[in-house]
């Protein structure tokens, strides 16, 4: 598996810079989209320091206009 290079951007002036990142996912596109549109998976992909929690019914899917 290919690893993305680490970026040291702390305390630098980033005006006029572009940050590019790439992540390789071992799934075909339909399986990857199915994972990301299921709200129950948000906790698995959200950094722990954000203390993300689902506090209500998340029976739907993540899509344009979802709240």
C-alpha cells in the first residue's frame, strides 16, 4: 500500500499555497460510496478529538440536503 508523504505545515504562511492529498481505498467505487453515505459510519471516519456522536435517528443516508 502506498503511503502519502507527511506535510509539515505548522506555523507557516500558507497564502497562495495548495494542499493536495491522496488516499488509496481498497474498495470499488460503489462500495466506497455506500460506506460514506451511511451516517452510522461517520464516527469511524471522524477524528476522536471532535467528539462526534449521533444523537438521534440516522435512518437515512448522507446526501445533498440531508441534516
